[in-house]
């Protein structure tokens, strides 16, 4: 079985300053994200061993770990890709048209997305494409997987766990989310959108 690996950041550790500090990106990527990669690999090893041995005493916890750590790994990967020092502004083209169609306007979408980002003690705000309903939705997720919608393909993710913002912004999570919007790489969000729409529509 192949091991999952921590992806390299698509920019330098200090590239998102002043919006996200070098220190937070180092901790977040090298420690937290690495931890989810390690947890997923460990859970998959356990499952493989248990299938071979027939001893399933640790299988249930390993299955839960795949959901938690796998979702953590995948969402963090998306989060890093969704930002760039040259980012910011608003989406353009087909993605912008679809946001307007499905949410009424960019501002209406953003207001709802920021509510998703403010909801949980620790989790994610996600813009997803719902592959069954064939529309964009916002999701408010607790931890990495509580609040999941099984048809949802995430195209934009903002991490609102405390490790994501507390060192830079203290308890002002909204200020952090506003700063993420200053570095959103809408090109990658649009690529994700185009890819999923071309598959499902
Ligand atoms: Mn995180």
C-alpha cells in the first residue's frame, strides 16, 4: 500500500504575510497537516494488518481515524492550494456566473460562507459542488468531517480551527477569514469547479 505524503506548499512559508504569518504556516503545515497524513497512514496500516490477521479489535477506531485524518489531509491540501500571495479579489468567468446563479450574488455567497466559517468551535467553511443536486453549496463542518454531505466535492476550503488563526488574530476569527479572502487563489478554485462540472454536468 502506498503511503500518503505531506504535499509541499505551493509558495514559501512567509509568502502569505501579513495575512497569515510564517510561524503559523510552519506550524500548521509541518506539524498539524503532517499529523493528519501520519494518522491516515497509521490507520491504513492497522486496517491492512487486521485484514491479514483477522483480529479486528482495533478496526472500528481505525475506520474512524481514516475519516478524521483522511478528511484532514485532503482539506488541508485544498486549503494551501486555495491561497497565493498574488491572490484576492473576486472570482471571474464560469465560476463567478455559477456563484451568482446559485447564491444570487457574490456578496450573498460570501456572507453565507462567512457564517459557515463562524459556526463551529473548530472546523472548516467549504464551498462545494453538490454532484447530486448539481449546484454549489456552502457547508459548515465541525472538525474535518462532521457536517459532510456525501455528494459534495469541495472546491474551496478555509480552515477555522484555532491553530489556523489564534497566534495571528487571537479570538477574532472573522478578521482571519477576511484576511484569507485577501489571498484567495481564485484560479485554483475555478480549476476545481471546471473539473467537477465537466465530470458531472
Ligand atoms: Mn488545520
